[in-house]
């Protein structure tokens, strides 16, 4: 019997013996420093956290899972309070949607439409997203994104996709514009599409708070999200933010949108919620929308393992750790240190384009001939020569390490990455 995996021709998979803190320990004796947070950026507390593991064991002795719709799991109440603990943005209700960020995205879309429907706006069926975004691989979520492997489904399912240009100051800001002017113009593209479709037909706008996996940790221009929110409010369009990648402390604030001082109608989180110690996702919304949904009789959405009890026990301990001010301060400190050193050492390099991001969600973007193969070479050199696992692909090195990365680990890995980047690029230029 064979396991069917995503990449059919990838046979030489590394065999993991165990994990600890920020490391993979392989069966062949190698010890690999993980700067990817589990490759999918989920492992924000790294591996083997005793506090989290003990909570899972304790929960397993009580019950492994009870139905979210019928039974009351006290851990979910505590977890909801932890998620909303420092909320100053008007969010007040947590819905545990399922196990993945995709399921949370689906739930947010359905909850948005249901709340419009029961307030007399039954035609609000259009959802607008941005180019070069990714929101998941389930049917509704994949129609919003631009990840190449999901285009097969969205195109062949013949589902409607309405998009505006990505928000990317480095690529799309004009030479004669300042950042605020670009932010206004970028937001204006949303209003233009809403007016073209008709405000009565548009229900929601979905966006990653920072554009993440495809273009590499692009924070918005100042005030961009404020302009977007103003447009959404004007036309009764729900603002739905995707923080599956950048939520729960990874940006240096609990919610990444707290940097932008806005209040979305919905925000959904997933991979960082239980941080790989379980599988749990959630949608957070406002009291106003909760009231509308309750008046409709019931929420027309459910999944089998929503609010999964073992995952909820894990997530509760994860979020207790993440929510500490000292923990978030350290995320910001390490992230700032790494970005400043990358800029200091590489800003004059001919391949350099930009270092950008928030907290421990940031990227170093470069440009050169045959860029994909250059990235592949860097990735291979980091891993094979130095036992450092990075997310090096396309046009950048993306840094999403466990948030417990130490200053010593950050300093040592940067020395290697900067040095190897310089050496590899020198050989590349001489080809």
C-alpha cells in the first residue's frame, strides 16, 4: 500500500525521528534548525512544549471529543476568552469552525451571507478578493485565491471570481505617489469594483491582513485598511480578514490587524491557533452580527470535528503563552533584530530589493536572472551544508520560525544565510 501525497515525484523525503523546540532530529543523526515553523508556518511554539502536551494528556483522560453543537466543553469557553482577552476592536464572539483555515474561511463566507440574507439583502452573493492571495483549498476559499495548484479547480468548477489588484507598494506604487496616495488609490480599486457589480450584489471583501504566502509578507501602506474599511462600511460590505498565517501573536500583536487599528466584521484564524499540537480553526465576529445570526434561528454551517476537544485543550495552553506581553515583546525584538541585520548586510547587494514584514512574519526579496533556480540553490545550500530549513522560493527567503526562536539562534542563522547568500550570488553573477 502506498500513501498518495501532493508531489508524486518527490521520493527522497527526510525521515524524522523526533522534534524538540526549534529542531527536527532525523533518523540519520542530523539536527535541523527550523526557520519555517513546520514548513506551513503553524508551529509557533516549536515542538515538545511540555505545558501544551500535558494539557492534551489531561484532556484525553477526560474525553477526546464531544459534539460542539450539543455538549458544553469548558475549554472552548476559556479559549474564547483567551482569544478575546485583549480585544479593543469590537470583536466579541468566537465560532469554532473546524480544523483548518480553509474551513474557517468557508464558515466566514457563509456567516457573512446568512447575516446579509436575514437583514433583507438576499442579492449580496458576490465576494471580492485580491490577486496574488491565498485563502485555502476548499471550494469557496480556493475561488478567492491565486495559488497555481488551486487554479485547476476554480477554473474547471466554473465558479465566479471577482478580484482587485494585490496591495503591494513595492510593485504597484507609482513614482510620483507617496504611500498614502498609493493606499487611497489601492483602496479605490475596491470601490470601483463594488460600483461596477452593484453595491446591492456585493456581500464581502476578503483579504490577508499582510499578503503572505505567494508574494512574501507584504504589510499594507499606512491607512490602507482604514480606507478599505470606510469603503466597506459605505456600501454595507463585510470586511473579512484572513489571519490564518499572520494571527495569534506571529506579527508581534495578537491580531495582525491591531497594527492597523481597524475592526473587521469577521476575522478567521487556523494553523497558529493550536500550533500543530492539534487542529482547530475559528471565526471571530462582532456582537451585531452575532445578534443577526441568532435571530435567524440557527447558524447554517457545521463540521464533524469543529471545536475538537483535544485540539481545544492544546490551543488553550498555546494561546495562554502567546498572549503574554513579554512573549509578544520578544517576537517583536527578535523580528526587528533579524530584519535590521539583513538590511545592514545586504542593502547594497545588486540582488537586493526589500526586507519587509511584521514580528516573525517577514521576507527578504531579491531579484536576479533565473531567479527560481537561484532560490532552489540557496534552499539546498542552507539545508545540506548547514542543516537550516528555510522557506526559500520564487523571489525571496521567507522567515516564519517558531516564535520561541532565541536571539542566539537568530544571530547564528542570519550569519550563515547572509554569508551563503553572498557566496552563492557571486557564483551566480559570474555564470
